[in-house]
């Protein structure tokens, strides 16, 4: 009589889970962006890459890489096209008295909204306003982004840039997106939506912080050509204001 094969023993299952987790963590390993060269003497945004926003200034409409080029989801194609990453969140703090206070208030607001800094994201990005670039927040240099969940699962995440001083307060710009984790053909983060993340972070900030959603800014940043796309982005950024 042949004895039927037994089911795998319990000790093998934790090992499989650990191996799976290691694969996921490797897929989420942060990609570092090169730091831009000192100064902006040679930096010239392309036509349409900056939009004049009343009471805020000339706003760069893309998240920029360390080479000061529009970010393109780490060059992963989306339906065979280049996916460009737009600025879709603008936050104005009318109560802060210094850049340091504005930054501290922004970090506290995002944490209260359920978007603390989380690791395993690409970093080293930049934003542009009024001809001046600002590095991303979080600024840990440890592969962090503001996110509502861990990087090894679907999550909404983003980076903020600033602050810049304007007559009405301190301005931050941000680029938020929803991503999924794909295991095939190789583990990687894949694009899901820009609008879903924008609306989620705006709703949470409005409900849980001093920042309140007030309107949308038309940045004319929707792209849909044979070579380049902005996915479901509608060309707008949500404006959130923290009043005195």
C-alpha cells in the first residue's frame, strides 16, 4: 500500500512568508534621485511647464527629478506611454510666521490626516515656484514619502515641496498618487491613479487638520498624446488653506 504524500509541515510556511516578504521589500526599495547641480542658471522650464496662479505665483506643474526634469514614474511605461507626474496639491498656510513653523505645521497636519512619512519610496525630488526650486518633504534622505499605508501594499502617497513665501503666507506644492504592487513580470510599484490620491489626502486634511479644501487650480497639465500621458489627472491641483 502506498502511503499518500503528506501536506507540507508548518515550519515551511513561515519560511515561505519570509521569502515572500523579502521579495516585496526588494520591490519597494527606494530609488534615489541625483541631486541637482548648484544654482539654476542653466535651468529653463519648457513652455507650459509653469503656470501663473493668482496670489501664488509662477508654479511649476511637474514634480522634478534630481536632474530637474519632469518625473516619469521611474521611467516605467504606462500602456506603452511615458507617465508624467503632475503637481496636484497646493497648500497655503496663512497663519505660520516663519518657514520653520510652516514646515512643522505641514508635517503635523499630514500626520494627523493619516499620511505620516513612510519608508521604501523613491526620493530626491524637487518643486518649482517663482523661479526657485525647493527639495521634497520628507527630507530625511531615507527613501520616505507621505503615505496612508505601507509600501508593500496599495497606498496613496506623495511628496511636498517648499515652503515658498508669498504675500498671503507660505506655500507648499505636492504630487500625490495611488500605487499598487505588481509581482509580475518582476516586483515593482505600478501606477493606479492621481485623482484618487489627490481627493483622499484633501478630504483627510480637511477633516483632521487646520488645512481646508477651498477650490481647484487649473494648471493645464493634462497630457494625452501618443507618447506621453498623465493618466487620470485632469490638469488641476486642489488648493487647501490654513487660515490664521
